[in-house]
C-alpha cells in the first residue's frame, strides 16, 4: 500500500504578499489527477515554506466547498493519494535535505472531534511504513491529529 505514485507537477510558486504579517515565505502548489471508472478528479498539494527548513503540507481534492479538507471523494484510492503526497514530500527533501514537515489530519464531516481522527490513524500508519527512522523522526499529537516529520541530521 502507498506504492503507487500518480504523475504530479509543480504548477506555481507564490511568494508571501503580506510583507511579514504571516510567517510563511512561499507556497509551492502541486497538482495531480486521480481517475476512477466514473470520474477524473484534480488534487492540489500546497507546501508552505517557513524559516529553518520547516514546511507544512495541505492536500485536498479541488472542489468548491468550505469543507474541502474534510470531504471524502469516494474514489477508494487512499494508497494512491498517500503515495503521491509522499512523493511530493520526497521532491521537497531533494531540494532541502534538512526539511521538516508538519500537517494536520482533518476530521471527516461525520467526525465530531479533531482528536485522533480516522485520517490521523491512517497517515500515522502510512508514515510508519514509509519513513526511514534513521533519517526522520515522526512525532504525533493525538489531541490535535497533528503529525511532524523531523530530520534527524
């Protein structure tokens, strides 16, 4: 599981226009498409870059909905999605070998709490399988469903 990587590409880099009012320096936006028998859906991955080799990763299906992080697409392709997002993180690591990542596993629409969400449990399992513990340490916070991947270099 998580071995399939869909073709992706970086489509743009946006510099922070707030002149220091927000802490991120730039955001790289990647896109890829996932196909199912009945649909073709675009996914976006936003990698925000901060000082000191820190990055955050946001990924979602491109939909016009305020709950875009919480929606399920019902494409039954978590392995492809996870594998592709991990490949994008590896691409960032090639550019910045000291990179550390943070992300939050959003609760699904039917979940009533942000603690220990179903996505959090899935992402934690995925990272246990795919992250080399000699190079990176995974730190999890169940109460907020947040995950950090820190470089051990």
